[in-house]
C-alpha cells in the first residue's frame, strides 16, 4: 500500500512540472481483464475529433442551481461515447479540492454523492467510487472550465472487484493525470483512500484560482 501511495504521488507531481494550454480531454484506464474498459487505457481529446456533449447540468427543485453534472465525449466516426456523471445531494454544491465518496449515480436526487463512468455500450450495474474537482469555473449554471479526477469500483464481478480510474479536463490548463499505477483488484478498496490522499497532495502542487459552485 505504501509503495502504491509513493508511486501515485510521484506520478501526480510530475504531471504538474509544465504548464499547458487549455484542453478538453479524457484519460481512462481500468482492470486488465475488466468488463467496462476491457483492459484499455486511452486518452481522447477534442484535438482528435471528439465532441463534448454538455457539460450538462441537472437541477433539482432547490435553491442550489447546480448539484449534478455530466460530461460526454462523442466520436462520430466510431459512434462511441464515454460519459462521466457526478452529483452531490440536494441542497449541497460542488467544492473544489474536496473528495467525494459516492454511490452509483442514478440521475435522481440522492442522499449521498453519486458517480458513474460508462461508455461504448457498457455500464456497471453496481458500482461506487470517489471524485474530486481540481477546478470548476461556473457562469451561472454554465460550466466554463472543469478538471475532475475519479475512481470507480464495481464489486460484484466474478474473480473480484474491477476498477476504473480517469482524469477529465474541460477547457482546463491543469494537465491530465495519465501515469496512475494499476492497483490490484484485491487492493482496489484500499486504493480509493490512497487515491484520495494523492489528490489532496495534487492540490498543493498546483493551486488554481477556481471557485466552488453555489
């Protein structure tokens, strides 16, 4: 566990050595024999022809304008889409630098934070995970820029839990985190906490001028 933590910390710190121009991109990787990502690790970007639907927001009947966000990357050539949906409970707002431990995102108001990463015609029936916004700039209900990293666990597969990690940027100068060591499926549950600690360290490496929603 200590080795994984150190490896993640080094990888994350290295990602912030150089500044980048704003980008809209998604990096993901998963369990080597996982059902969702089928062992793939990939970076997709608007520079490669992908189109972003949204980012969309979903408003519950509350005074809080946005507590539910969705980002979808679409490739017209292959008709492939990858989506990340995240939410916080009604009456709360997203906070930059705050780690959210969530249940499966359902699109309905939930008492706990929600997260769901899915695409290419596949989604996990049961899952949970964590996410953190490193940047979130809003103009009313419109997302102007965002940087979010996430971790998803699907616990009920034959052979043990399967995991997926990802890094999403929307018009953001914060580099993608693409050097995340692969945790073992047997250590995936402990990996969530490690991932969270590293993300906190990431905020200290490169502070932003982002603001929270609300």
